C-alpha cells in the first residue's frame, strides 16, 4: 500500500508539473498573439506588449521541460522577435535589434531578411562569403510582395538595398542596369532618396542612357522634397545647362 501511495503521489505531481508547464506555454502564446494583433492596429501602443511578450517567451523556453510540446509557439515567437527587432532598428538601437533580427531572419521571416541584409550592408562583419548571399536573401524576402501591403517602406528598403548590392558588386558582379532598375522601383514608390539617385543616373548615364531632361525632372523632384543629393544635383543641372 505504501508503494502504491507513493506511486499515486508521484503521478499526481507529474500531472501537475505538466499542467503547469502547459499553462506557462499557453499563457506566452496567448499574450504573444494579443501583442501581434495590437501591433497591426496601433504600432506605438503595442510596443510594451511586444516587449512583455518577448520576456514571457524567453522565460517560458528557459523553464519549460523538454517533454512539453512548444512547436505551436515558434511562429508567434518568431513574429515577435521580428517586430521588436525592427522597432529597435528603426530607433537606431542596433545592438538590441541585431540578435532579434538575426534570429527571425534565420526562420526566413521576410521583413527580418530585409533588415538583416541592410545590417550586413552597414557592417560587413559576420556576413557569409557565399556568392549572391545577400541577393538570394532579398529575393526570398520578396517572393510574396503582398505581405508588404501594410509596410511599403520595407519594400522600398529592399529595393534600395538591392540597388546598393549591384552598385558596389557585393557578392554579385557590378551591374549598373540592375542598380538603376531598383532605384527606379523605389522612386516609383515615392522614396525621396531614390528620386535623386535616379536623377543622377540620368545625368551621368549610369545604368541608363543619359537624358538631361529626365535628370532635371527627377533631381527637381528630389530637391523640392528637401533631399541634399537632389539639391546638389539640381544645382549641377543649372550650372551645366
């Protein structure tokens, strides 16, 4: 009877442990889903929720036992890492952003891939030497453009980064035509910096046939928007007719 009683207590304790662990997992998931939903309604108001959700997930993964199935939390956790990482990145808190964006990019989350590529452009440290690595990363991110309907600025970021890759030959052969094509894509989405870069391409025949009239039009547009490069190029247009 003593052995049976000990076995019963052990089974009850195990059941309680498992129930508590599952509750920890479910609470993190529910809180995380709430934070993500809030983000797409009000980004500013969602910040503290996202950070709390990130902490809940970290605590859960640290404390939950290996026999508890947490596979259903991975998608939401990756989304939260991506969103918090992007928030920090846009605030120029790059050291805080870097590990979150990298983790989300490793899960091939499209927006994180774009920010990870730009991070490598800003700081080449740690970037793989694989030919075409950044281009492939961005191609993967842009495979489904519909996901950028709510964040077109990140689609623009991808185009500008691809233009830099082809301009400087980062992992690919330098290709002025592709550089110009991506600058134009960004300009068509009203990216002010791209106005000036398209204008510059037309001024000097970089990736496109020289066209003074178009150079003037694009640089005027950039200058009127207050872009420094556009103002400088606009002045050059007047200086040289």
